[in-house]
């Protein structure tokens, strides 16, 4: 069962390889298809499909932890689901199960920003057709598709207040996860050091200043997502006076 094993010698992943470009193209094709069929999907995708998707995401994440345990790679310093995309995965599950707007308001930013970065510059060792390859790309694809589905099909929209909520949420996470990093020797949310592979953090300055740069970047990109997807219309502060016809 090499496809579920712990050695990647036969499945060595290379960024920007054929398999990488193929899966990114498939994800973006799915996004385009979702947008193109947004007016009709609501008729065919009901609560059973949404709940089924939530349990599918939980199942594939559970298999990921089983894989880490069976290959002796489950270590407390990296296996706790405290990375941004892991947190977003559970937010996506909660959103699919509850349809709560508050969860959507955070996921639409954390999911799209975290997953797009992960898809373009994956921190991954295992190539197709290894289980980890499928787990990585399926999870990150759904982290983009779920909030976009709720935007384009269900009619949810982020607001400027949603951007503020997301920034508060992330800043509440930072001290907690810094404490976890100190306790475990981990690098959750990359708050201890930059990743070893190429990433956006490489252009954001040295430690610890790149954390502040990352916050600024998160705010700017969240505002960009709001401009693309959000509610921008507002009532005028001063109503025009009513004019009678002569």
C-alpha cells in the first residue's frame, strides 16, 4: 500500500510540475463552473448534499490523521489542526451544517486567502497518486468552493464589518497559538519561523516583522475580496428632498 505509506521516494512532489498544474487547473475550472451555473445549482443541491459534503470533509481529515498515526508521523508539534487551513476546514464544516452568516463572514476570507496560497505554493512532499496528494488538494479546493458556493448560490455576502470580524478573529488566535508553539516546539500559523519551502512570507521581511507584514497583507487582500464579492451598496446619508411635479 505505497499510496498510503509514509515514504515519498516514489511519490516525490515538485512544485509547478505537471500534476501540480493539472490539479490547479481543475480547481479553477470547478470555480468557473460554479459561477457559470450559480443560478441553477440551488435547485439541485439541497441540505442533504451540503450535510454530506460536511461529513465527507470530516472523513477525509480523519483519514489524514489515521495516515499520520500509521506512518508514525503524527507529532504534536505539527499535527494539531491549528494551521489556518485546518481551522478553515472546521469552519467550512460548521457553515455547511449550520448555514450561520457569522461563520461565513470569517471563512470567506480565511478560506479563500489560505487555500489559494496553499494551492499555488503547496507545502507538500507526496505526488499523485498518493493519499496525501489527494487529501491536500481536495481539502484546499473545498476551502475555496464552499465559501464561493455560499456567495454565488446561497446569496451570502461579506461586508466591511466581516473584514473587521476576521481581523479580530485572527488576532485573538495569535497569542493562543504562540503559546501552543512554545509548548510544543511547533510552528503553527508560521508564528515561530518561515516555512522551509518557497512561500509569500519570503517577501514580507525577517522574523518577527513578517508577522506584522502578514497582518497588513491579510487586511489588504480581505478588502480586495470584499470588493469582488461583498455588499458595497449603502443608503445615502442624506435623503434627497421629494419634489412635486408642477
